[in-house]
C-alpha cells in the first residue's frame, strides 16, 4: 500500500471516529423536552457531511485500501438516522423526506447486499436489519405504500 493511500485511509478512519463520537452525543437525546441540542446536531451533520464528501472524493483509494460497500452504506444510514431524529424533534417533513432519500439510495445502490461479510458478520447483518426497520418506518410515515410492500417482501 502506498504512503498516499495509507494517509487517505488514516484520514478517513479519523473522520469516521470523529463523526461517530459526535453521533453518540446526540443519539440518545430525547425527542422532546427542554433540552436544546441544535448546536450539537449541527456539529454532527457537519462531521458526517465532511465524512461523506471525503469518501466520495477518495472512494477509489479507500476501496483499494479495503473499504467495504457496507461501510459506505453505514455512513449513509447514519445520515438518514440523523435526519429522522431531526424530524422527530422538529416535526418538519423536509427532514423525513431527506431521510427517505438517503435510505432509498442505500437500497438502490445495494450497499448492504452481496457483501461477503454480510452473510458471516452478525454485526453487519444487524446494521442491515436496523437500516430496513428505519427505512420501513420512514416509508410508513410518508405513506409510500409501494416501498413499504417492497421492504416487507425483503
């Protein structure tokens, strides 16, 4: 592995760790109450936006270094989860629609499918099942009946 690829992978892993750390702070914040966490949510969105952009710009190098498709799907799923969380707090449909867009992209690009690890690694399978559950919930709320039927068939 070249030094450039090594640096790219290290930067990616640092961005993932930073985004995950920030995500952990807001994941369990109640959807209601007096706690104003907008500042923290903005930081988490910014961290995941930076991570998403970095992996898009350096995807070839990252795949060469061993990045798996399900790892890309996990990043997109987290972004969708953040949008859904914002919908639950603000009741603004635009956040729900954004979550749907990310989840639909994950499904159409098959980030969790065909992975050798997905059939062997229970952690990856668990992430995939949580993705389906979240996507099903978002689809139900948006009344996307065709997608609900499609997800139920899976």
